[in-house]
């Protein structure tokens, strides 16, 4: 196994560890810390350049990245859910075969896997790996990037990375784009709520989700921040299952099913204590939950609960 392969595998292991901690929203600050390989610090990306090869690699590329400017806002659905089976990645300006582009050509020719750090918010990334360069179009100025397959080898007892066939590639890229969109949506929703659960006021981002008012499948790519509410994992699940509802006036309602269990201290403290209470809302009115969407969702809650509400 070449030193390049060993280093790339170590980089993948580092990214896997970061995902265990940060999920699909890895801060650039921890990515920039790099990792230790053969007694040396190896960087995972370059703060300025998008195409990156650390000095410890002889050739190829360890990572590429797509960024979002800190003052440029967030376009949650900038990658359309097309069935194209690849990402289009722009080459560096200048010679399409020189500088960092040369590293991409080397990765392409060697069928070498790498990491794609795709921004979901300013200085926050989702890591896609293993990725491969499928083809490069120097005249058009872009490379086609596929999301590869990682699987254990029964002969070498190592993880092997391979380029998927066309059908698998379309599935994997489409799936990864959905996760990118979900991660971006969560990032902006939690940001406007100050990482605070709108029901309880709890501030702990690792325990908070971005709950959709109108399900993602029904709104497609026209996703907006005001279709989301920051809810704890528990209250998100309760909201999705009709155990709590939120009316257009931002009041919380608890279902009769939960009310019947109010002799349970946990139910009493986690749910009944917030019945008829107002949501904690973002200070910016433009980012607050859309009232028409809340009304539509609240009608479903009432039907599910037989039109009978507490209070």
C-alpha cells in the first residue's frame, strides 16, 4: 500500500471521527487542526485554496472545498436535486492543467479518492467522502465529481474505495445532496433561534433539530427558513407524530394522548408544563414561522386528535 493511500485512509478516519462529534455540520476551525500521520501534522484543507494537496502527499489531491462567504448569506438549496449523478466543481482560474488543477488531473488519472468539504453555512462544512473525479472539461472549466463507495475488503481486511456504476452514482449523489440541504437548513434555522429550543428554551445545539412545519417532501427545493422551527430532539419527534401542535398564534398545544399520561412526572415536566405557552421566537420577524404554514399544519394536528384540544 502506497504512502499516499495510507495518508488518505488516515484522513478519512479523521473525518469519520469529526462526523461522530459534529454530524453533518463540521466547523472549519476543527477541520483546520488537521491530524497526525507518521509523527507529523497533516492539514485537511487550505484556508484559501479550494483544491488541496498537503506537502506529505507526492501527488493527487486530499480535499476540495466549496465555501459560502460570511457576508453572503446562505442559499440552502443552491444544488438542485437533479438526477445527474455528479457534482460540478469549478477548476481554479488560469491554466486548466496547472497549479491546483494539476492535482485534480493526477487524482483523476489514478482514480484516487479524496474528501469534498461542501459548505452548508459560512465556515461550516459537510464532508463527502470518498469522492472521485469522473472527468474534467478544461475548456468549460469544471470537473465532474462522484461520491464513491467504501466497503471492507475480505482479502486485505482494509476499507477499499471504488467508483460506483452510473445507477449507484446517481443514487449516492442524490442522497448526499438531500443531506447537504438538510444540514444547511438546520444550520440556518438553529442560527436564527440562537441554538435554542423554541418550546423549552434549552440551549444545546447537539440536542436540537430544525423541524419542518410543512414536510420537506411537500415543499421540494423551495425551502425557506420560516418553514422551520428549532426544537429539541424529543419535541421534534412529538411534533412530527402529532403529540404536540403549534397554532398560527405561536401557542403550543399538547395532545389528549399525552394529557392522559400527566401522572407521569416526565410527561408533566417535558410536555404539560408548556401547554398553551408561547414559542420562543427569533427576534427577526422575517425568520419567524410562517403563519399560513402553521395553520395548515395545525389543522392536521386537530384532525389527528379528533378536533379536541386541551385548554
